[in-house]
């Protein structure tokens, strides 16, 4: 019985550590892939990502996608400062990671002013390359984040092992 309780607590604690409350700030084409990752086909809730909160103070995962100009940078910093700490950050797509193919290649008039990398605004934990990245890459970034936050077996591995024994 003690063994069962310990295993149960281990599994529950691991599930809690891997439970993310996302706040998404994305523009441009990457937004569609982020949305796809959250919907039924890819369903990132399977990996512990909850519904998007209506309040950044109740979120602990900031997902950034698309181009970032000076106006967006200010909004991102403002939101990040309000979020629950520790706040994990995932930068999705070439625009958020390296500047702006959106601006450089398309010279989109919607991108006013200077373009800025996500890492120059907030500390980025995981980068998801692509233009846009596929939902599989976005889901993979969630697993990478969980490994980074808590090295060792994932909650799926802990659960599988507990069920095997
Ligand atoms: S990285 Fe590519 S797909 Fe994503 S917003 Fe920029 S131009 Fe669009």
C-alpha cells in the first residue's frame, strides 16, 4: 500500500510539474500552426498544455510567434512581467527567433518599424525553427520544455512505468 501511495504521489507530482497554462502572442502565418497544435488533430492538451487563460497573471507559458516590432515588443514585455513565475517562453518560427523573414522577404506594410528578436525582449527557453514550423515541431517543443524544466523521465514515462509494475 505504501508503495502504491508513493507511486501515485510520484505520478501526480510529475503531472503537476508538466502542466502548462499558455498565453499566446502571435501574428502572421505562424498563428495558424499554433492554433492547429491546440486543436483536435494534434491536441497539445495530451502533453499537459491547458486551455489558453483569459488572464496572463494565471499563465505560466508564453508562446511567441510571428514578427515582432517595437510596439509588439512593449506589449510582450508588459504581459511577461505580469505572468506567473517561473514563466517558460517558447519562440515559434523564424520571425520570432531571428528577426523577420516576413518583413525582409515580403516587406509587409503591416510590420511597422524595427523588427526585434524574441530573445531580446524576454528569456526564451525553447526555439522552434521553421517558417512556419509544423504542429509536430510545436508539440515536440513542449516535450523539450518539460525535459528542460525537469530533467529525467517525462510524465508519460513515469506513468507507463508505474502501470507496468
Ligand atoms: S516565421 Fe514564416 S510563417 Fe511564421 S510568421 Fe514569419 S513569415 Fe510567417
